[in-house]
C-alpha cells in the first residue's frame, strides 16, 4: 500500500506508484519481489545464461562437428588443388 | 557410392577420418582471397595471385602427408602434384591453349585476350609451343555432344578419382578389406 505524501500532492503519489510498478517488473524475477498483478518471468542472471550456454554446447555432438570439418576439408582440398576452367566468367570479369 | 556401400553393409555412413582438417582450411585461405572472393580478387595482381595459388597448393600437399594412409589420398596427392608442377612451371597459373579456350568462349571474346594473360581465374592463355609440361595442362574437354563444356587436366582427373575413392572407401576403413 502506497502512502500519499500530503506535502507535495497527488502527482508525486502517481509517479511513485508507477516507479514502484516498474521496479516490481525488474526485481520480481530476480529477487522474488512479491506481486499478485504481474506475470512471473524466467530468471536469467549471468550465471544462468552461462550455464544454459554450456548446456546447449554440450548437446552439440562432437562427432557431427568432426564430420562437418572433414567434409569441408575434402571439399576445399579438391577445390584448391583442381583447376578446371569452363570459361563462365571469361569476358565478364576484368582481364589483366 | 560410400553411402550405398555403408547402407548395403548396414553400417553408418562416415567420411574419411581426415587428420589436421584445419590445415586444409588454412591452406585454402590464400587461394580463396586471390581467386574466389570478389572483394579481394580484383585487388590482388597477377604476381601475388600466382604466389597465393602455389603457396595454397603447397600447404594442401602438406595436409595430405599425415592422411596418406587414407584410401584415395594417394590419388589426390598425384593430382595435386601434377597441377602444382604445371602451374609452377607456367607463371603460377594453369596453361590453356587458344584452341581449347576457343571451345569454351566465343571467338569474339577470345580475340580480346592476349597470349600470356589470364584466362578466367586460374588459367593462363599460352601457345602449346611455349607451355612447359603441356601434357599436364588444361587440354582435355568433355565430349562435344554435351552442352556444358569445361577444360580440365590430368591432375583434375586424378583429384576427382581420389575424392571419389576416399568417399566410397570410407565405410570400409577399419575392416580387414583396407
């Protein structure tokens, strides 16, 4: 319950109420600030974000990464070592 | 083919277990910048582009050494060495003769390209008489009845065969067969 401030009038009471409401939206998910009017939000502190990141990266299969890397290496090997020419870009690009 | 062999034998399909795959990625970077990346390839002159191609292929050859026991890699090494030899002997680019080049582009375009200048990105237009190791140059064409034409070298054939062998034989690695 917000007590009105008699010396400054109703405007300040309104501002104070709004501030408290905003404060609730910020503090409630982090500190469990009591509110019966605002919906609960997930708590994402830095530690939890980091923990979630670690969890997600652990779910990436290491073997799949290795397969993708081997496929990339083989493609680059053939692309880099080969020199076929189809004339597709001759006359389009700059010829020096 | 590799997938077919693997599924026939009810084994999971796999790629060849390449070691030091990161080296292939690093080896490709100079060539990627000099040949493939539009933002940089126009800024790199012919001398530097040739150096990029040769250094890139040397690094790729280095990448093949720890993987030499993988089936197909030996063919990749032969193909790469053939291309590297002919490229190194001809100013850092793959030589192509005007006769072969005439099959790929129209005569009007070919007339605008002087001898000794680059043809495409990796090739250089040279007469067969002035080409070193001409038998390793881009002198093989697809059959005439095909609408798509491309010139390729002995090294390119070896590379294609090596890549095919590596992919096809990958499921058999670890078995008594290989």
